[in-house]
C-alpha cells in the first residue's frame, strides 16, 4: 500500500517535470540550443502567479493563465535579445550566453523578491480523501489530483497543437531538418519565436503548479532547470512524448526513493536514473538515431 501511495503522490510532481522537460526539448529539438534560462523562465512564472494571487487577488486559474503569458513573453525576450544575434555564430557562444542570461535573471529575481522562500496562499478549497483498501488506508489529496489533471490538459492541448495545426507541424518538421523547412518557404525566425513562446508557456504553468504544491524562492529555477534537462535526456531529447512519459516516471521514482531510502537522495534520483538509462540506451527512452548519408 505504501508503494501505491507513493505512486499517486509522484504523479502530480511527475506532471510538473513533464511540462518543464517539454519546454526544454522543443527548443533543443528545433535550434539545438541547451536553453539554460528555462529554469529561470519557470521561476518567473511561479513569482508572477504569486504576485497576482497575493496582491491582485486573482483566482488560481486566472493567475495560471497570466503567469503562463508572462513566462512566454520572458522566453520571447530572451530569444530576441540574447540568442537571435548569435544564432549563426559558434555554438559555444550561444552556450555561454545562455549561462550568463540564466545567472543574470536568477540574481535579478533575488534582488526584486529577496532570496527567501514563500508559499502561495490557499486559493481553492482542496480536500483529502481517505480510502480503505484491504484494511490499509490510501490518502488522495485533491490538490494533487488538480495538478495532475491540469498538466494532462496542457499536454493534450500541446499534442493537438503539434499534430493538428500548420505551425505545430512546421515545428515538428523543423526538429527533423530545419534547413529543409526553410527551403520550403517557412520563416525560420518566426518559427523559432513561436517555439520559445511555447517553451515559456509550459515553464510558466509548471512554475505556478510548483508554487501551489511547494514553497517558491528566486533560486528555484536552477534545480528545476537541471531536472528538466535530465528528464528531457531520459525521454529522448527532441521527443515530446518521451518527455511526458519520463517526467511522470521520474516523479514516481523520486517519491518511492524518498519513502524507501531517504528524502535526502530525492534530487539525486533524476541524475542517477538519467545516467543508468544513457548507459543502457544512449538515445533515451523514446529517442532515435539519425543516420546521415554522404
């Protein structure tokens, strides 16, 4: 019963990891950039949601939508100001710029919001349901159910956007071969802009959901960004479906490890699992190899 309890607890966290990882993987899949600022975009979403709820007294749903827009706009600005001027330059220059922008945003947030933790005020009346199964108790928190359902809805909408709209199909094609897509008349800069917006929207949603579940602080983006990258690699970099599945698996794995081993190893689980998967299957769970003919 303890195992089932930890699986249920891990699904909400896993859904959040999936959103972060998909934000990573859509950017990397199209322009090949390891976007280290994604963790900070996630953090900004969390704080914008907190500000909207505490100071403007908005409900959770309105705060979630507006925080997603704020994070999407932040990701758009980062691309326009930091990445686009260097897009045709050396990869190392883009990598260093991403690290610099990430550090700048993290410290700017610490100056604006002060480097201490704070919690979202209760905005909805969440309850705890207790089920008796075979003489044992199984606890289900409606907050966890809410978070899991929201992440599923967002991922379902993203899947529809990618597979059913022209822009989504262009993004999918660009992840395979962006040069060929540009030769077919697709405006690459516009496509990349949409990609960063999508990445930012997902990061903002994850930030608010983490804020509802845990405390937030200006440094929260660093570990979230690393875990998002670990999940993206675990699922197969460039695979949206892989990121979804890997995020859920990691959330469950972390909770099981916390229950059976120690909560002190919680943050290490993502990287241990990533290393094991890469040793066994270097392309990740749902990644695949590209063979280039000369």
